[in-house]
C-alpha cells in the first residue's frame, strides 16, 4: 500500500513537471515574438527619422525647396528609394532598408499643408508607425 502512494506521488510529480514545461515553453515562445515586433517598430521609427533628417538638410541647402522626387501635395506617396537627391545626406549614401524584406519606406507631401511630409512603411505590421513633420 505504501508503494502505491509513492507511485501516485511520483506520477503526479511527473505530470506536473510536464504541464509546467509546456506552459513555460508557450510563454517563452510568445514573448520573443512580441519583443522582435517591437524591435522592428523601433528600427522603422529610427529609419524614418533618418530619412526625415536627410529631407530637411536637403531643404535647407536648397533654399527651402523639397527634393523634386516628392510629389506635390495630395498626389500620393512615392518610394523613398526614388529620391536619389537625398543620397548625399544619408549615412554612407544609402537608404535605410525596412526590416521586412517585402516592405519599403514611402514619402509624401501632405495635402492641405505647405511644408509637411509623411514617411511611412508599407509593412502590414507597421500600420500607425509613421513620421509627419
């Protein structure tokens, strides 16, 4: 009889250990996904600020005019890579690349404004991540 209680106790400990391992595995699998997504958002925000800085340095060097690659207000956005005029103002003369290889950074002159531009990413997870100045 004493052996049966020991067997039950050992069985319950093993089952508890397996359940605990599964719960920890799920928790550790979900947390890195969230952390990686936040890291990509932070990288995007930094890249957009870099592009914005290049636009404004260009504007200062050219008597207040935006680069010609930026369409007139309300005409939509263009791929930042088409703004080759900004290359001298970027680190290593290279455009930052979106963390999502299928996405790109876009730039537009906002409708109804004289001097505001918007930079954003086409990545699906980047909705709401943008820079407007």
